[in-house]
C-alpha cells in the first residue's frame, strides 16, 4: 500500500557545459574548463544537500540535460546520483537518463554510468550526413556517433534515444528521410525528431540560411511518422517516437504536469502548485547554491485558470490526448464547460477528435498544433 | 471709438509651404507686441497637429499695432485662413472679413494651383491683393521669373512686390508699409444697426462659444441682445474683445471696421455658424451679409474603435471634437465585421484625416476606418430619392431607377514633363478634359471635371507619386451627374464583409475588385484553412484570390521543463489574434481594412 500514498517526483539536473556551442543552440550552455566544471558540480552538490525535504514523494525519473552532461567526468555524475539518492526516495524502476554527444562516449565512462544507475542514454545525433552536421556547427561525425552508439550497446544500455533534426539548412526531403532510415535501422528504442527552429540571438539568426520551404517541411514532418512506423516506432508526442514501452517517462511527466524539481543553473521546477527557475547567472549560482531557495527566481503560484491552460496545452502534445475525466478530477469543472466551444470548433473542422473519453489532435491538427494550443489560453 | 482710417484688416494667402505662417510670425514680431519669450515658433498655428502638418486648420486672428513710417499708429487685424480645399467655405468667409490680402509666392516654386484658387477667391471678394515674393534667400530663388508669372498668370502688378525672406526676417518692413499704403481702410457706418460677419467660432469650457467676427456696421458691447440672422439664435453679450497673440483681451465695445470676439454663454458652435450675420435683436439690420451657407459634409466613412470596449470613449471624443467643429457629423452605425462604431461626415479627405489623427493622438484611440464614400443620389423606381452615405444601405438593384454621383471641377498645376502622366491619371479616374492653360513654358494648368469619389480614393497620393510631388490640385463641387454605379462587395471565405463594400463606377469595378483581392491576400495571414477572397457585383464574382491554408506550425522544442517560456510563445501568438477582426471563421487584421484604401502603387 506504500506506493499509493507516494506522489511521483521527477528530477532534472542541468549541466551547462559543452565543448563548443552549436550555431542553432539557444540553451543555457557554453564551454567551461575543468576547474569551472568542478566548481559547478560542487555548487550543484551544495544545492542538492541544502534542498528542503519533500515528503511523500518518490522519484520516478531523473534526467541529466545540458549542455553535454557526458562531457563531465563520469564519477561526477555518479556523485550527483548518489547524493540525490541520499536525499530522495527513488522508485526501483526510476528512469535515469543522460544526454550524451557523440565523441564524448568512452567505454570507461559508460561503465561508470551503468554502475551509477543510468539506464537510458539520449544521444544527440541530429543528422547522419556529415555535411549537415558541419552546417549545424556540430563537432562530431556520423562515424563517431556509430562508435559511441555501439559502445553503449556493448556496455548494456538497452534504452537509447537518438535525437534527429529536420529542416536543417540545405536539407532536402529525401535527405531527411535518408537520415531517418539510417537512424531507425540502428534500432534505437526511441527517436526524437525536431524541426530546427531559428532562435533569436543564435548565430543562425544572423545568417541568411537556405531553409526548406513550408511544403517540404510539412512533408518531412508528415512522413516521419510513416517511416518510423515501418520500423516499429509509434508517435506518442508531437516530436517523439518510441518502441512500445520505451516512451520517455521524464518527458511525459512534463506533459502530464507531474511535479518536477530542476537542479543546477537555470533549471525549471513545478512543485506544490508553483513554477520557478533557478538563477541563470553562473556567478550567483556558484556563490549562493548552498541556499537552494534563495537561487529560485520567477516564482509563480499558478492559479486554477493557469493550471487548466497548462493541462490543455501540455496534455494535448501527447498523441493519446487528454482525458475528459482527468480534467474533471483535477479541477472539478467539466472540460466541455470550460473549453467546449474551442474543442467543438476544431472537431468540426477536423483538427481534433474525441474518442473514448480522450480529446486529441488529428494528423491534420498536429501539423498546426501551435495555433490551436494558443486558443486554450484565456483572453 | 477707433478711427477706422487707422485699421487694416487683411489675410495672407499662399500655397502650403510657401511661408504663410512664417511671415505672420515675422509681422507679429516686427510690430513689437510680443516678447521673445511669448513667441512660440509659430504663433498662429497653436495646435500641435497643424504645426506638424505645416497647415492651418482653424482660422484665427490677431490684432497688432504698427507705427508706420508716417509716424501714425495703425491697428492691423491679421486673419488667418485655412489653406486647404476642404475648408474652402471657411476660407471664403475669412476673406470676406478682410479688406485686402497678402499673396505670398515662393521665389523658387512660383504659383501653384492652390495659390491661384485662393487669389481668385480673394479677387472675387473684391480684396486688394499685395504680392510678396518669399524665400529669396534660397539659392534656387528666381524672383524675376516669379514676378512675371504673377503678372502674366494672375494679372497683378508685381514689379514693386516686396522681395523678402520671412525665415531670416529680410525686408518685412516693406511688407508692413505696403499694408498701410495699399490695403484700404474699412468704411463701415458706426451708427447703423449692428452687422457683423462670423468667420470662426471656438468652444471654450469657461466662456462657452467664442464668436470671431468682423464688424461691418454698428457696434456691440456687453449687454447687447444679439441675434444670428441665419440660425435665429439669440443671446445676450457677456464680453467683447480683440485678439492678442494667443489670448483674448476684453474691451469696452467693438465698432464698425473692427475685428474681435463676442461671448454670450452660447453652448454650441452649431448656433454660431461661420458666415452667419450677427445683428442687434432690438435694432436689426435690414438684411444679412451675403454668402452664408450651411456647410455639409462631402465625404463619409465609418470609424470604429479597434478595441470594441472603447466605443464609449470614441463617442465622447467625437462629441468633444464636434463642440469646436460644426462641420463634423457623426451617427452610430453597426457593422457585422467591425461591431459598433460611427458613420462620420467630413468636409473632405483632409478633414477626415485630421479628425482621425486627433482622435488617435489626443484621445488615445486606436481606430479602424472604412473606405470613404461620397453622397450618392439614388433614384428609386417608386419615385423616392435617397442620399446614400453608406454603401451597405444601397437598395436592391431592382428598386433602383438610376444613380447620380457628385462631380468636381478640378484644376491641376503641373510641370510640363508630367502632363502626360497626370492626364492618364485623370483619364483613369473618369475625368472629362476641360482644357489646359500654360502658366509659363514649363508649367501648365490642367482642367478636368472629375467624379468626387475618384478624388477621395487615393487621388492625392497618385497625383504626387506620378508627378514626383510637383503637381498641385484644387477643386470645387459642381453638382451631380448620372452615372453607371455599382456596389462592389468583398467576400472573405464566402462571407460578405460589409465594412469593405463600396460604390464604384461599372467600368472600373473589375480593376478595383481585382486589386482589392490582391491587397487583401497580402494582408490576411494564412489560417488553418484555405480562404477565398472574392470581389462581387451582386451575385456575380468578378475577381478572386486565395489565401492558402497554413500547413505547418509546430512548436517542437520544449526542453528541461521550461514551460513558462513555451507559454509565452503561445501567448504571443494569441496576442496577435487580438488585433484581428473575426468575420465568419476568418480573422482579418485591422490594418487590412485600411490597406484597401490605398491601392494605387504605381
């Protein structure tokens, strides 16, 4: 009966270092020398140790994101995990993911990860075409990826995600499908397929890029699902595809609004009905992480209205959709009462569908999901 | 009583930018009534908006004292006139209040269409016109040429015209002396019954309406029971006075020949119409001064608040503006596309733009304007005649016998190299050629009879762009003509958008319809479905464009649980929608309604 009384909790740990920042990347990350890295991990451990106790929660997933967490000495990862385990109760089935970049995966590292409890790797391949990799400003080749990928398999990683990016400058529809097939043939358990988005402030935003036109991008996205289906993947979220049973629990948690605690520089949390983020200022983080609550910024207590909005625009990212009954259970208001007009409008026009108590996007709807999701925000 | 022989009542007429306001400033300065500190850069134009546009909207007056070379002290009443064809009637009344006029001509640019129109109007009012050549300090100044032009074109003696630079204050003396010498003194009868011409009036929250007038005969003072002869409105005078620079200076009485103001606790400028005659109710004059007419709006359009909840604010703002502007008309109307708003009537397109800008600037309102329309006369088969100001109200074609549209006589001054281009433009706008006079070798005055609805529809812009800014235009209404008019409707996603309907001549309907569809296609953002945009006459589609459906808008990246950022992106998307108008299923940006007003982009 113990499990029933425990609430699920996810933990995200941010490692803001990489060898070289990619030209499209706008994440909070950048190069950092070894001293810097060690100082950061020290601060991170301070943060972990100073965390207030969160009673009645059980950690169901832990995710190391970045940056490039695999850049660190593996023993640092081990130390972080063991500190977390001291502080929190971990579910025996907890999913522990680590993001890795090709070219940073060595046999010894992988062994340490395994030993520390990492059971899922997410490898940023992005493209199987070395020219495209170069265009993105990535530091690795496809061959280096293969090497790391097989090493990981040898070391016993049986849950691997491969990140791919479409709509890369100069990429053709055929090129994308080729990348997709190349990756799928390696039989990873999970593929994330994102469209490149040009973010302000990145080198890409300053360049004149030859990006695929909208129709091409549409076909790329549309056919990703078809191609991956051939290889036994099913789409379970706007950009995520998995073999049965290998959906990323951590990611799903975000869409289901499971509580999560973000640790490290700039990491975001959802806890006790509040959203907040750690400081994005490295110096402040290094100096103040001993006081976990002091470095939390933009603390926002969500109103019921905001929670309803989140429920919709996050939940609908999942291809399974949102369950009418869950909405009622969460808010004590019927989904129809709150959002009936919008839902009906899009059902009539074929962008959404309702089946067995679930509302979800149709294929037609998922392509333009952004426009529709915006309508669930209040006036 | 003031000695009339020492009074000079005059105005300054000029084309826009030829230096009227600057000369007025210099004259006021030279007469020494103002200290430097009191001097704003342009005393007569006291509305910010006017200064920015370089035009004078409301006429005003100033009284100044000049000690002439003969040692005598003269009272100058300088009456300012609006410089735009929309306000022709006001100009004519201001001129009627004067005995002479200074004609300012730019030494580089010479005579323009507007100059001519104003000079002829001044001559029609029997004013003595003194030419003045301004801007002689400009490198491109050619005073000799301009003198000849004035003599040849207008027929005014100009050899001794003062050559001045109002900007640097050169030879202003010369102008002042000529005012004394050449402008006749008034010669009214101070003992006759009161007869005063209203040439302007403004509303003041404390004093009520302030009536600006020129006394022709008789006198008026506090306690006089006055009557407006046209409107019949009666009131008792509370105060009389004259115009200091930017202020009202009360005095004992106003007598024949003087220019000044009257207040009488009047609540509404509509009771004190420009051109009306003020007389003594107990001892009235035999007949009113000639030339009064009630000015009626010529151009109508719908004004809607961009934010529907600001309807009340818009109504309050219009009410306030109307206190000072008897020619502004408004009444509530409803549009399916735009919601609640007002159908407003204006003297012309400039008047419309000024009101629109004042509403936006002074009252902080965000407006959506529909295409301006003129007043069409619709003769119905049942004998009824309707004045149509809103295309939406056009009766069913089966009930229409025929329609008439207002025409104008237009004069366009243009340098010879652009004659062809401008003639083409007038032709396209259904103009009837009425002749051409050469002003000099390189410039000509083109005469056309044009439908007013062709002029209010981006004609000025087209004129300027096709003549590289060199053409100038003047026009006056000249009655109605029967015309083959049709109502052009715009359908967005098969639904008629009432705010985009307009009346157009049958021959130009296709072209106009096609361009409107093209323009709307640019302005309406892609939505989740394909949107046909059609132009139709009745049930017949004459043009079509399609806004393709949006195919892909997926925000894939959402990393490390940074939901707040994702929500901000969605909020931005939502925010964009707020500036749209929902018509059926389609969201139309507000600026799309305005963009179709200007289609001539040649």
